């Protein structure tokens, strides 16, 4: 029960963080000169009076404090306003984009975590062999290339070889495909953006897991297991692997933030209609409510990622449960 109370308090703090981030986004975005209708003033076919009427209709001519108070009131009812660029309510636009972003982010995060754990563990138990030195070089190279460079390189590869589509979520005839054909088509379009997003995650996790494995291999309980004559397989699975995963679990939640920032760039490059794409549209079209909605969605994903990582630590690390019980008193 105490662990449950501690967990609920942590989720409450993270929800408060989400509220503060979205509020800061609203206030800072409102400081940008102009609004969505400013560009229409340059159109000679639109009268200035018409632009002013549109601003008044959507409340953009009111003071920032009034707009913010109205947004706070509406957000308590999960109403984040209306997207002037997409001509739809913000919530369905953001939810639809968030689901499409998860098509990239979730497999990239899972594959990066699993691949990094496997390679990092092998590197940690074989540090001075050829495989360990090769992984050192490869992880350094992977971390040296920004997501933008990886995305552009993958786009050049696709255009030269025609092995992969250049962008979008599916082929033009995807609606006519059957279930398995549709899934294969979607995976074909996912291959490059997921790979580009997965590479830095895998390299980071590999280094963390390698360091954790080396540290755990020198712990007293591992030495005691060796002294008792236990087999290397038993020592690895019972005494080494589980404690070494704590470091990876601790960073897996915050790493979701880097996944979202990387997906923002890749979605623009590969024309993927996710959170990154609509955030780009919101910024360059000065769509205030849509931009705040994108910040809220990204924060919610980050909140749940951190909460999931904390819960996994509570399950895998007994000392964390002890601290949770102490903090709940």
C-alpha cells in the first residue's frame, strides 16, 4: 500500500510538470509577434477588416492574460482549443498524430533497449576481445551522427537504391490491400525512420549496459558465486544480469524525451504525419493552440514513460521498494 501511495505521488508530480510545461509553452508562444492571420494582411484580396473580424472571432485580439485564463478553464475539460491550420479541434488532431508517432517511437525504443542490453552485456563480459573493441568503435560512430544526418543519409539511400519508399506512412493503394499486405506495406515504410531513431538509442544503451555489467561483475555477491563454484551460466542469469539492468531502467523513461525529439526531425524528413510534423506546422503557421496541444501530448508521453520506468525499478530493485516505503511514511 505504501508503495502504491509513493507511486501515485510520483505520478501526481509528473502531472503537475505536464501542466507547467504546457502553460509555459502557451505563454512563450503568445510572445511571438503576430498570429495565424498576420500573413493574410499581405494578401491584397483579403481586407484588413476581414482579418480583424477573424481575430476577434477566435479571441486572438484579447490580452494574453485573458487568452491564458480561457485556455486554463477549457483545458480542465480536456478542450485544448481549435487548430486554425487544420480547421479541426486540437485534441483529435494531436491524438491522431500521437498514435502515428508511436508507430515510430515504440518499436525504435523497444528494439534499441533490447539490442543495447544484449550488445552491452556481451561487451561487458568480453571487454578485451575483438568484439568489445568493435562495439566501442561502432557505438562511438553511432553517437557521433545527429538524427538529422542519419535521416538525410537514409533518404539518399532510398532514392539511389529504391529499396525503401521515400516517405509517408503507406503506399497510395494501401486502402485496397488486405490485412497482411497492409501490415507489410506499413513495415516497409517504417523501416528507415525506425532504424534512424533506433541507432542512437541502441548505442547509448549499449554503453550504459556495458559499464553496468563490468561494475556488477566485480560486486561481492558475484565473487562469492564464483567462489562457490557455480557455473558461468548460473552466475550470469541469477547474479549478474538482473542487477545490471537497473541503470538501463533508470534512463529508459527520460530517454523517451530524446526519442520524441528525434522523431520530430525524422517525421519532417520522411513526411510522417506524427507529432513532429504537426509541431512543425504549428510553429511555422503560428497556430498557438495546436502548438500547446503538441507540447501537452509530448509531455504526457514523457510522463508515462518516466512512470513506467519507476514502476519497473520498483519491481526489479528491492532497495527502491525500501526507499519507496520510507518515502510514503
